[in-house]
C-alpha cells in the first residue's frame, strides 16, 4: 500500500475511534499510549481469527468438540477408564461430559439426542439407534462370609445354587441382568429362592448377607467387606455384554472419530 491511502485509512480509523493513535512529526511517526493498547488488541483479534478457522477445521474432522457419554455403574470399573484414556491420547482437544445412568435412561437420552454415546446393556431395540458389542465378561458368584460355597476352590456349578437363597435383579429396573439370570438358571433346570430384588449391582453386593448373588466380574473390583467372589462354570463363559450405543443420525464428528478408534 502506498503512503497516501495508508495515511487516509489511519485517519479514518482515528476518527471512528475518536482517539489519536499516532504522534506524527515531519521526521517520525510513533504510537500514542492509546495506539499501543489498540495494537495489542488488534494482534490478539487476528490471532483469535486464525484460531477460529483452525478450530472449525478440527471440529469438522472430529479432532475437537464435545462428546456426551452415558455409562452404567459397573462399566465405570472396567471399561470407562480405558475409553477416557483413548480420548486423552488420540483426541486431546475433545471434551468428555459423563453421565452415570442405567441403560433404560441412556436409551431415552440417546433417542432424544441429549447423549452422544452410551455404554449400555443390550438390546438397544429402537430403529433410530445403532449398537455394537464392546466387551463381554463372565458372571461371578458373590457369597457372604461363612457361606458353605465360599471355601470351595473349584469353580461352582449352577446346580449348587438350586434351592439356595439368592439376591435377584429387578425385572423392570435391571431387566438385562434379570433376564440373563432367569435364562441361565432356566436352561440348567436350577431354581434358586429369590429373597430380594435389587436394581443395581452394588446394591446386590450390599444385600449379599441375605443370600448369594451372581454379578459381572468387574464388580469384584468394588471390594465389599465380607463378600467372597467365586468363579462359576457357565455354558457361555462370558455372558455379560456391554454395548456401545449411539443415534444413527448423530452428526457429531468427534463421536464418529472416537467410534472409529473403538
């Protein structure tokens, strides 16, 4: 830019701001205090404009943004930590917002687009949702201290639970585990005596003094005092499934970047 139009633009800017930005003499031109302050802000604005363009490109590629993740209580002990480590390592500019929710509530929020990803129990039987098995694990017997089965070193047989008092899961609030146990015992022609129905895994462990319970293997990490965990011989070695669930129409690039890694 030649000198005359540059001078005119400076004069226009000073008129608009109603301040003098430069001290001018016949030999020198230097910034006034107002000019020095304005220069700092101008440089910052240019830098922020460049960052805004870079941020937009990162969000579009899934390298930045926010992912809202729902998880069940037991998934926090065995799966969630590894998933968050993956985000930190490969998507460090993606923020994760966590919500501890039972599967039913996760499904509702995923359908309503207030969650991006769920760590939930199957099935996610809604046409708008997609799911993939993420992990499978065994069931363990949780036994109160002094129970006759607690000291047996060998894996327990399902038949050993026939006629024994057992803490069972609620058919409405813990439907997945309820149906899993009913099917497992029914196929083995075993009939425990259900003395209590609970909605959560940790509640089952609290109630173990009333009887035995079958819990996912990750529950052993809770270390409840007075509870012994024992292996159980099952027709399916890893019957407890955890699925990744998301809405098919979800257009969050960060979600799809994470799904590609998982």
